[in-house]
C-alpha cells in the first residue's frame, strides 16, 4: 500500500481512509464504492494555492472539473480558494448548481455548441477559452444576439510534446487543440479578438498534456507563452494581463512513480514564465493554473468485492470483482496501471500473482499480473489513486448502475454521489406507442 493522504492500516489489518474502516464502508454503502479522502483533497488544493501565492504576485488556481466534478467536490475546491474550469454545458451547470460564482468559472472546448456559449454568457462566466480562429466570430455573434460581452483567453499551442501516453499529449502542433504559435494562427487570433467589439481579450492559455511526471516541458511551454505575449505587444500594442498555464502534473499510481511535488512543479513552471517575461520587459501577469488529476487523483480509492477466484493451473489465476470498465475505463483505454491490495488484510504479504478482471461480457482486465495477499471470494480490494477520470469517465455499459461515492473525513463518511438504481438506468427509455402493446 502507498501511504497517500490519510490512508492507514488499522490494528485489525483493515485499510482506513479519513479515519473510516473501509470494511465498514463497504458493508454500509455497498461495492464498488469510490471513497474520497477530504483532508487529502483539501491539502492538495492548499499546496497549489500556497505555491502559486509564493511564486507570483497575482495568481488564481482553477480546478479542472473534468477530472471529477460533483456538487460536493465543487464546493470543497471553491472553499479552498479555487475557481472551476468546465469543459461542457453539463460541467457548467454542475458548478452553478453547487453555488460556484460565475466569475470564478472558465469554459473550455475545441467545439462549444451555441447552446453552451449562450449558457456561459447568460450566467456571466468569468472567462472563456477560445480554441480556434472560427470560434472568435461565433462568440461575437452570440454576444451581439444577447447584448453581452465575452471575456476571452486564447488557447495557444506552443508545439511542446510532454512525455506521457500519446492519447493525452495535446501540446504538439498536430493537435485538435489550440491556436498554433508556429503557424501564425495564434497572432492572427489576437488581432481578430482585439478587433471584435464584443470581445475583451484578457490573456492566453495553454495545456500540453496530462499525467506528466516532470516539469521541464511545462517550463518550455511557459517560456513560449512569454515570447508570444511579447509578439502580441510588438504587433498590436496590447499588453495582455492573464496567463493560464493549464494542468497536467502527474500523480503516483504505482510505488515507483515519482512525480515532482506540487510545490516543485508550480515554483519551476511559474518561475520559468516570470523569468522570461522580465527579460522581455513585460509586466507581471495574473497567473492561473488549472490542475485536475493532481488535486483529486490520489485522494480517491475504489473498493471492490471479490466474487470469483478462478485458477487455471500453470496458466493464470483470475480474480473477478464487481467493478470493471464501467467504473474505471482507464486500464482499457490507456493501459493505465494501479496499486491494488486486499483492504481487509492490508498488512498481509502480497504473495500471489493474479489478474483482476471486471464483470463485463468481454475480457475487461483491470489489473494484469499483480501480487495480492492470497485473495478469496468475499475479500475487499482497494485500488489507490482513482479520484481522477474514473467516476468522471464511468459508463453504464452492460446496464450496470454506476457506483456511489462517499466523502471520508475525521471518522465520518457521507454519500456525495448516490449509487444508481435500475430505475435510473431506465429513466431515459421511451416506448413508441406502436411498441407499447397498448
Ligand atoms: N486544462 C485543460 C484544458 C485540459 O484539457 C485538462 C485535461 C486539464 C486542464 C487538467 O489536466 P490534469 O491536471 O488533470 O492532467 N482522460 C484522461 C485525461 C484527459 C485529460 C484531459 N484534459 C485520463 O484518464 O488520463
């Protein structure tokens, strides 16, 4: 087990999170169960806030809601001084329902529907991040129709490729995201934005990738942002005030993963930006960052119940659990690996090599060739670092109801997402009259 946040092994050998015995949690709330360690989530938020405040005269941390957005999570991050970055109408509505002030919201996306654009302007959103040239006149048109103004950041593409899974590299020129600095699109967009009378060009944004276990690529991107701000100044005379450095810091999924600390990451990346800005004689901007995974990822743990243990002599032992692709598609999508152990015998030696399989009607392998403490039917498995992009990417494949999520803190656990029911699954089904038999 990796000692993350408040996770401990109690004297009875059970894993505890936020002072709650996970065996009790599973009995009370059922499995699969997402458990969120509130104290750890808050301490990740604070680490960003403190490092940003120390690293720049003006800063604003934002939370990338795509990693995990529920109304309770939104409340927590906002209470820690964060704004919220939303990537869709649904995320926007969730944040608003949670009571997040619209000025604290930022809207992303390489394709924003007219409906999403209207929703954003209607609520008085603090920032929208424009991703492409054709999007600029779209915003102008929607704003004219509504008599509104549009607070704009331009997402620029610095052509930096960080070391991570290819599916989550987005800073290289061959990417659907952002306005290329290299091709001249970014500068063209700055000129266009300045010329459109409904748009207020506040600054620039970039995001180069996710689960990156180093800060150097982000530093390189930050320097390019500074150079681009100088190019905008020299070309248009406009000195832009805001720089959003995106998210992307990786977390520990396995004991041998060694991401930089939040402090080291922020200090180095913000430092690289400010150093270059000073050399270019540009003023101190408002610095924004929008981490998702490194806020919530290692604060989440999934609990599964072991159902069947099937040993194929000389071949492999399969351990089937009540979860799978539907609650965590990341192993199937990205070959993602996780640290898994028997939560009800957390201190026992992990001596048996097994493959943990999900319950879907396909191979649905969660964890291949992992060592567990001789797992048996009825055991509880804990999977660490599942806070980000698990519930957020969960589905109802095989018509499985999505699991509940509880918030654990100080020995108390409260449900923040209730388990879906079969009625929830049927909620959107309709029978045309001619099929209804009536
Ligand atoms: N800002 C923007 C514009 C983003 O696109 C993202 C993530 C973030 C911030 C937050 O990045 P983070 O700090 O969480 O790395 N489903 C994938 C991850 C997709 C990341 C999408 N963008 C996965 O499960 O690994």
